[in-house]
C-alpha cells in the first residue's frame, strides 16, 4: 500500500460527504415526483456558477488528468493547446450556439437534429453518441481512473473500476443532472486546490525547497524542449501536434465538436435558467480552462525529473502523487477521484438522456414521467456495467490514452461539425446533405489514414471537415425540391451578449495570446 491511514480517512470523509450532499440537493418537496425535466435537465434551474463548474468537472476527468499528464511527460507544454484553445472555443459556443439550442428547448443534440433535419439524422447520431460514450469515453475514464487507484493504493484494476462505478451511481443515480451539477462546484474546488498543491509540491521538490518560482525556472532550464508550444517538423511529436496547424487547423474542429455538440458537455447549459445565465457559466468555465495546464500538464513535465523511469507515460500523475506528504496525499487523491466520478456521472446521465428521450419515449409515448425517469436510471446502470466489461480489452495496451481518444474521435468529428454548423447557419442544407456529410466523415478519415498515413491526424481532421462541407453543399444544392421548412431563422435568434460576457471574452483571448507568445 502506498497510501497511509490518514490519507484513507481524508478520502473516506470526502466520499461520504459528497454522497450526503448529493442526496440532500436531490430531495423533492412532499408530494412531488421527479419528471424528465427534473432528472435530465435539473428542472431548467441551474445558476451560472453550477454550469461553469459542472462543465469543467465533466471535462476534466481521468483521460484529461492522467492522459494529458502522460502526454505532458512525453510531449511537453504543447499538449496544453487542447486546454487553452478550448477556452476560446467556449466563448464561440456561448455567443453563437447556445442561443439557438436554448430557443429550441431541447433535451438532446439528436432531438435538435430531428427538428432541423429529419428522424433519420436523429437516430443515426443518437446511435453514434451512445456507442462513443459507452465504448470510448466511459471505458477510458474507468480504465485510467482504476490505473491511478492501482498506482497510488495498490488496488486491483477491476476493483478500482467497480469502486468508481458504484461511487458515481451512489451520488448521481437518484438525483440525475441536478445532483451532478450542484455537487460539481465542490468537485472543481477540490480538483483545483488539489492540483495546484501537487504542482506546487513538485516544483518545490525540483528546486530542493527553494520555492516554486525557482522550481519553474529550474524545470524550464533543464527541460527547454518541453516548453515549445508550436512544435517544429523535426520534433518527434510533430505528428501529434503539427506546428501552426494546431492554431489554424483541425483542432478547432475537434474543440467545436466537443464543447458545442457533445451531449454530456452541452447538457448542463441546456439546463440553465436563461441564455444569459448559460453564457455567464460558459465564461466562468473558459477562465478555469486557462488554469488547467498548471494542474494537468505541468505535473507531467515535472515527472520527467522527479520520476524519470516510468514504464508508461500515463503513470506520471499517479506516480507523482506518491511523493506528496501524508494527509495531503489523501486530499489530492480525493481530488483525482472527484474528477473521475463527476465525469462518469455526467456521461451516464447523458447516455440515459439520449436513450430515454431519443429512443424509448418516442416508441412509448404514453408512459408516466416517473416511468421515464426509472428507465433513465436503469440505462445509467447498464452503461457502466458494459463499460467495465470492455475497458481492459479496448484500452489495456495503449501508452497514451489521451492521444488515442483524440485520434479515434477525430474520425467522426469533422462530419458532426459540418452537420451542425451547416444546419444552424445555412438554410439550404437538406437532411440528405447533412446525413451524408456525417457518415462520409468516417470513410474520408479512414481513407486518409490508410493512403496518407504521414499526414498528422489534426491536419486530417481539418481536411476531412472541408470535404464533408463540400459534399453536403453539393448534395443540398442538387436537391432542387429539397425541404427547407425546418431551416433555422437566424433573424429570430438574439446573439446579443452582456457587457460582462464581452469583457470576459476579451480578457480570455488576451491571456491565451500571451501564453502562446511567451512559449512559442
């Protein structure tokens, strides 16, 4: 065992407290039973601070903390582009996408696609998202989370996954999205404080107790190659992060798909009190994203010095945790598990939302609201069981799980972005055009991978996106009698934002630019 009794005590107190708080916020007034809006959209009542915290808690999970730290160990600060560019992407989502989604009063992204296109598009994309969430996202979070627990506490991988699954269900299964979102503020505070302390301690160790500033100076002097944001073509990791293409190419497509059209991320904004409240939450999340590389990337770079002889890059973060003082190690362990179970809860809730609202309810329209909630809970449980069973076969042999996930999802994201972007902003897009673009994304990406293997996957994502848009435009224009009755009337949507949002957007953009200028 690499964890002491005091650490275990701190951790157990956290687990019990979180479950208790989740059940407390999920309680209902006497005589009121949860309906689908309560369970899947938190009664459309989330305040901005809960939205922002929940966005980050859903995003920063095992594949982010463990996987991105592993990439920081291998590649360096350049991997932080996923975080810093995400901050700008969030502002775009808040300004241009949220007003459209909230105006349509939707539960799910597939539901929006049916309103804009037709039932076929809804079903195809619902099946796709269910498969990705269960067989890619949930499996990755469970596997990497169990890996962390195994490294820190010596717990068997299967028992680790079982604990994470049971813990996430214990605090989220009854209350649904409200339980997840309202406790995420606690999760994020713990995550940020624990992560900052880990980075602080690592830098202090590197400087031999001379402080974090000296530690940061030492690490940049000893590992200058790890602080190149824009990689040159002779860098061994150029294919993963292809230089200037990171700023102007396919990473925008990856980020827009993840933050704008991803059910388990966007769902908490759909539960906002209003558009303005959702936008404030988005801005809050964007500020937090600027901080994330300090929490998830810097420890990986520090591990190159402190624990240089790792078997796998993904062991960097948990190995560094073993160097922390007794007691505080338990706090950081709790922060890591907080991030993991929050993402698990968010994903299972979104899986249950899509299955219930896009498949089950349309085929069983006469059931009670309580019945749909029960179906959602059953689906959450089943999805976690499936993910546990397939986690090891799918991810057991990958060294950098974060990069694997990015490349896999990169097969589909170009078509998803083309489908949504054209559907929202080009009236002439037809259902056939959008559907072919979405399906064509996989085949274009597969062909690119097979016949042009030397093209970096981020560049391939950008190229495939342009091909999908071109294909959708050609098919839509060829349908002279195409039905455009479902086209979105942008003139009826208000894209105006508050002065607070505008000031935040300017500040976030300037800070992001400063980071790139400093470590170009």
